[in-house]
């Protein structure tokens, strides 16, 4: 069953899940199954880093109306 995630950041960045591009911040991301995922952002030139560097999320019982939400701050 699909699971859903929204990643927030004040700056638009590519969302990497397991190192693979899955969309951009602020958009609904659909993943094929429940499970544990490592989420990071693809930094751009001039970015020093982000806080936290990554999120490990357990996706279960989400849907398009009630996705898991996480946030990053880019510095």
C-alpha cells in the first residue's frame, strides 16, 4: 500500500530518499510501500548544509490527505 510524505524547507530543494530523487520540497511524495526511509535534501551551490542532515522516517498508515510531514532548515 502506498505511503505519503511531504518535506518542508524554506528553500526549494530536491528531496532524496535513499539517495534517489523523489521530487521537491513542498510537494506530496508517494512511496510504494510502508517502511523505514532515510530522507535528505540535495544541496545547491552556496548551501553550507541543512539541519538536521537527514531524517529517518517510519512510514505507516499515511494517505494523500494525511501524509507524514518533516522539515529541514538549509543554512
